[in-house]
C-alpha cells in the first residue's frame, strides 16, 4: 500500500506515531554573538521552551535534536533539567540547515509514520499548533502552519518600488512542518541529489508534485532572528 493510500485510512482518533526533528544547529549570526537557543526567556533557555511544547504534545512519540557538536553538553543538561523524556538523541548537524534536517529525519524511529520538522528557534510554538499540523498531515500526507500576510508587499528593483503585490492568497509559512516519513525522505533525498536550492522542507515536497495542506498558525509563533525577538518572545511567553 502506498503512503498516500495508507494515510487516507487514518482518522483523527488513530494518528500514526510522529517523530519531531528539532533543527538547532544554526550559527545565530544576526543575534550579535549570543546563541539564541540558550538565550533566557522568562528565566528559561529558548530551546527548553521549544522542547517542552513537543514534550507536552501527546501526538509526538520522540524528539530528535540536531545541533553542533559544541552544543551537545548544554542540550543534554536542558533535556535533563526540564524533563524532556521524549528526547531520543542529539545528533550532529550538517553544513546547512538542509543537511541537518536530512541527518535528523534519517535518525527517526522506523516505527514513526510521520515526521515533524521544527526550528529550535521558535520557542513560542503552542501544543495546539503542533497537534493541528500533525492531525492534518495524517490525513493529507503533508501539512504546515501558516498565517495570512498582513503587511503591504512591494516588489522592489535596485531600491525602487516596481509594484504593489496583492496580498490575496499569500501566507507566511511557519513550523512545525509535518510529513509522511517516506514522503519527506524521498523529497529531501531527491532535492539533495539534484542540488536544488530550497528555502524550507515544504518546498522539497512541492517539487514532487504533492499538495501541502495549510493549517492555522499563529503570529505569536515567531522565529528568533534579531536581538529584539528575545524581548518579543518574553512578552508572549510571559503574558
């Protein structure tokens, strides 16, 4: 039975096992030298907030953390200190996020039929977003949370506005992005072999011609990129 046929038989009351791959091997270049994953938000490391959300989600079977070798000890301490019992392993990341995610998905349990890929630097993700996206992926084989674009979008060339782009149908995609395990392995392997430049995991699946289902994200599900994002995340999680 193909993975699509298998998933069509899945109901919301019978969700397959899901492995969560947490991408945490970034360099935090735009954070002014501070490692954003260990920056304290409401007295707790950012990565701990991320991991606790997946720990609390009943639909997540295991957590795999992909990180730089120099981060292993601190991540292990976080897992112990915040009771991240689902953390199965911490594995070495690659030269790029793409390489790191590939390492993570192939380390996932063979029993898991779904794989959720999440940015370690999105500490404000809610259990509700995770559950919605996993449930949708169980039905549609691929699902990602997103929010409609609210700002006015301009197309610019050489510092000059060319046109105003219609916001209708435009969405800002977030993580976790959840896929059938066979599908995402095939998609990332093909993209890697073809040396395709992809900006997120969803794009690799789209290149196979598979439709990706959109679920409700949240504007609070921000990614830590700039130093000010730490203050914003503190307000969100402290509120």
